[in-house]
């Protein structure tokens, strides 16, 4: 009889099953590669009320159907815990409710230890690989992941936010986007939502409203020159200033420069395969690119003139606030007379947004932070590959960018 109990003691110790629960049986189904462990509560056991937490509630009845949880594997065997669940009647609140067990979340199909194992894998590996490794359907894994990400994000303090950088990233092919909102002071991703229209600002407003943050508290935004972003900010945050991201400014100029190159290469064959030479700064060129650039820059090329305009505008960001407006105006007048149509058009566009461009000299805000975390966003996309719904990508981005300690939440 002693040996009979000892074989169950091993499982009780390993599972850390608390009183009044105990292991009363197990079955090893080798053909299924599964170990079934059966748990029961002791006769006369009392439990706390799941509603009001009053202790000493007596068992009212027991559910007919066992509840089953996936647990960490024992040896090479997939392990399932089974238990008949008692319902208690609380004399304090008068409710009859199913008890809450210590080893799993209410309504969950995994034990807390299995949750923890899944989370440790999902923050490191693509979800498809995790699903194969643990032998569970991906939708069940995503439910676990969303639960703990939501829990961690609910606990995030955003009461002091004042400066926000926002940018969109493509979720998938077909112009499907997610817009991210970053607190530039803490470098945290505090909100994300699908789309890139003005509606995303309304969604952000609803988010901060639920957090009790007054809209007037946010006084600075940094974004690109998207008309939707601009109108959304002006409508929902009329007292906030907008800084146009300098990386986006230079991206626009680089695109215009490349248009000049593509037009000119039809008559100047030397320009073929030189795209990245003009888009890079000279100090970042490879040796091969530097040699080719040295030959091209001495030629009287329209592309070379456009390149010098780009470098000139880039130098503006090293100037002081006092001279920045004069510098920009001189640059604009130079470009507008250049007769290089792509450069003329980009100069006109930048002139319309001059106030927000020069705002950088006051705020120093850029989406460089978003560019810096882009590798983390790309990592989130890889982990969510194959299941990249809006909600899944956003949850993975929250966890990856903010480096959430999901395991401590479990």
C-alpha cells in the first residue's frame, strides 16, 4: 500500500498540486504518446468563493465532465491533467460557482507552467515553429499570448505622455497597414491600430481617454507628411505642434534624386546600376562604389547636381535654429531654379510643410526611434508569419518592441 501511494507522490511533488487536491490515478497511453494524470479533491474539502474570496465554502456539487489541461511533458510523453471540478455555494454572496484551481487560469486549457513554456518560445521563435514544437494548434497558442500581452499592456503607466512619434508599417501585401504610436520619452510602443488614415488618431484618442490622459497633455507629435496624419492631429489635438520627421524629409529628396537619375540614364549609360551610390552618403560607400562615384561626380550630370542639393539640405540639420529658416529658404530658391523637375516638385512640397520641418530645431523629435525599432517590428512580423492578422501582429509588436516580461505575468 505504501508503494501504491508513493508512485502518486512523485506526480504530486512534480506538479506541486496543493491541498485539498491530490493525484489518484494515471494512465500511460503509449500509442498516443500521452500521459494522463487524474486529480481529485479530498472528501470534506472546502474552497474559497471564486466571487468574493470568502474562505471555507463547502462543496455544493461536482460537474459531470472532467476539465482537462495540457501540462509540460513528462519525459517524452505529452501530459494531460484531468480533474472533476466542484462547485461551491457561498453563504456570504449566495452564489454557486465552479472553484478556481491554482495550476491554471480560469477557463484556460493549459496549466500556468505550460503557459510559461509557450511564452518563452513565442518571444524567440516563429509561432508556426512553436506550434510544431509543442504539438498544439496555433490558435490556442495565440490565445495564451494575447492574454498575457493584454495583461502587461493594461498595467503600463502612460499617465505622463506628452511627446508622441507615429508611423505606419505594412502588415502584408495589398496595402494593409498598422500605425504605431511611440512615447518618445520612454521609447515604448504605447498604442497600435490598423490602418493609416486620419481615423487612427481617433482610435488613439479613445485609448488615452480610457487611460484618463487629457488630450491637451500631448503637445508634440512627430510624423511624416501624410495628409491623413496631419489632418487627424489637427482635428483631435488642436493645441499640439507637429514636427515632420527629418528622415522622411530626406527620403522624399532621395526619391526625387533617383527620379532625376532614372530620367538621365536613358542618355547617360554610365548611370546604370548606380542607384545606391547616390542614395548613400559618400563616407558610407563601399570601395567599389566609391571608385565609381569618383568618376561620376566629375561629369557634368544633372544627377550630380541633384545629389549636391540633397547633401546641402542634409547639412541644414547641423545648423542652429536661428539660421535654419534662412538656410532652408536659400536652398529652396536654389532648387526651384534648377529646372530639375523632380527636385523642383519636392522643394515645393517641403515649402508647404516648412513650419513642421523647422520645428525639428526646437523639439529634436524624429521617427529615428521608430526606424531604430524597425528591426524589432520586422522580428515581430517574422514571429507572426502565417498568422499576421492585425491583432496578432500588434500583440507581437507590443511584446517585442517593449521587451515585455510576459513570463513574470504568468
